[in-house]
C-alpha cells in the first residue's frame, strides 16, 4: 500500500516546514561536494595523470548534467501547482513527458560521448598522455548518461511531492557505494583487479544505476504517480511546450555560466600557478558559503509552486522574501567567517605564505560576491517558479559575458589586478544580476501575467 504524502497550503506557508524540507536537500548537496573531493583524492594515490583524465572527463559530464538537471527542474516547477489543486492526471502527464524528454536527451548524450569522446578532447586541447584515459573514462560514464538523466527526472518528481528525505537517503547509499567501489576497483582491494580510471568509471556507473533502481521503487511506493505511454502518444505538445518553456531558458542560463567560468579560468591560467592554486582553494571554500542557500531555494521553489497553484499570492511573496533573507544571512555570514579565519582555513591545504596573502584578499572580495550570489540563487529559482524563466536567461547571458568575463579581462589582465581583479568582476556580475532580479520580482509583472492567464 502506498504511503501517499498529503501536502497542505498551511504547511507551505510555514517557515519551519520549508526549513525542514531544505535540510535533506542540504545534506544531499553537502555529501556530493565532499564525495567529489574524496574521489579525486583517492585516484590521486593511483596516478596524477589519472586525476587529469577524470577532471577533463568530468568537465564534459558537468555540461551534460547541467542540461539534464535543468530539464528535471522544469518538472519540479510545473508539478506543485497541479498538486495543490488536485489535478492528478495532469501530474501524471507532466511526469511522463518529463521522463521521456530527459531520457531522450540522456540517450543523445550517451551516443555523443561514446562515439565522439576522442574528438571532444582534441578540441579541448587535452594533453596526449592524458587523452587515452580521459576518453575511456568519458566513454564509460558518458555512455550511461541516460541513467543519470532518468535518476534526475525521478528525483525531481519525488521532490515536487516533498519527498526530499527519501531522495537524500538514496543519495547517501549511492555515494557510499561509489566510495567503496572506488576503493576496490581503483586500487584492487580484496579480490578485485587494479583498474585505475576504468575502475572509477565502473564504480560511478554502478552506484548511479543502483540509485536509479532505488528511486524508481521509492516513486512507486511513496506516490500514486503513473507513468503512461498514452500521454506520449496522444497530444503531448502542450505539456511538452510547458516543460521546455522552463527547462530550455534555465538550461541556457546555467550552460552560459559554466562556459563563462571556463573562459575566466583560462584567463587565470595565464597568471601563473600561484593564482591558479589560490583560485582553486578559494573556490572550494566559497562552495561552502552558498551550499545551504541553494538548498533553501530548492525547498522554497516547491513551496512557491504549490502556493501559486492555490492562488495564495501574498503568502507566495512572503515566502520569497523570507527565503532571500535566510540565504543572504547564510552566504554573507559564512563568507565573513571565512575571511576572518582565512589563514587557518588555507593552512588546511598546506598553502604557502604567498597563497595565504592572496587568498586573504580574495576572501574579502568574496563577502561582496556572496551578497549578489545569495540574491541570484534565490531569485532565479523564484522567478522560474512563477513562470518567468526568460528574465534569468536574458540577464544571465548578459551578466556572464558583458560583466564577469569582459571585466575579468579589463580589471584582471589589462589593469594588472590579477586574480583579485577577476574576483571583483565576478562580484560585479553577481550583485548586478541579483539587484535586477529583486526589482523584476517587486514590479509584480509575474503576478499580472499569472492573473491574466488564470482569468482572474
């Protein structure tokens, strides 16, 4: 018998409920961040060339996962309003078409990585001594992109039903399996052969496959969602357009951000190892500044979607501003703590005095960057949740390239401020976009569009 979880508007208005909803998402994201670093540490004991191979392979996989994740986020945005008004058939239709779309993208990604992995790495200028292992890793992990896509699709459906704890537990199982698999297959523990990069790839694929099986079983047991082929065969276009109207702009914005960061990293590479290493350490610390903001924003996005469907627009606006305040306090507060303890934190990486000095300055600028980033993380998801995916895409593309990338070159390279200048440029971009998104939301254009569409 299914343990269907009933959701009420009163819960979605509660700060405590949304906070509790965010905690499993936070644990899941924190675990992924920590395990990602552990993976690279484990392979580094096998071979530094293998580390480079996995780094390059994951650079390609990151782009694939971004596209798949944005499509899954579209389902998480579209489903809650339908749940709030009890349209079960429409929830089933959206779920089915989301899974079909993401499966198609996953299959396409699998074919590209299996048959074009070597040309991809040639275009990336990967060194010859790395390209063999990188190609092998990408062919195996990328070949199972469809598994990753299906997992993300089903996870999004579960989260839209507020089943965030269940997704967290599955994520924990996946990551434990991945670490255990790496230990056995990379280094040949127990009776397993020593496989190096191949072992890391097999471990990754195995853990994700187990995760997909578990998340499908959970969907069947915990919800009454029905995935039916009839929804694909009969008039799928309106719902497909609804999903793509959110998934495509969000995917373009996220992809643009990653590409602009790659461009800025290329500029940093011209400055020398001191700046590159400092950038790496400061980026790791910055991840911990905003990881909870991402989690509370995801939880609030579910709440906002539900309240939108229930036509509780005042409660919706209150949820947005409460979430923004929480994210701001977390991001800026943690950035301030890291700046004040920069020497101690950078010592964990065995940093030299020169790296500590540069990192101290960068982490000071990070405080201002987090002011903007907290706004971006929250307001991007809130705008998408109320049906405005175009604003983040338009201003995201503009900010990524006309502010962050352009001024990284102008301030960092032309005016010789190096890494600090580039961090200032990124802070300018984050703050400018954050301000724009807050202003756009406060104009209530989204509310007028909603009321017009709803016929109010």
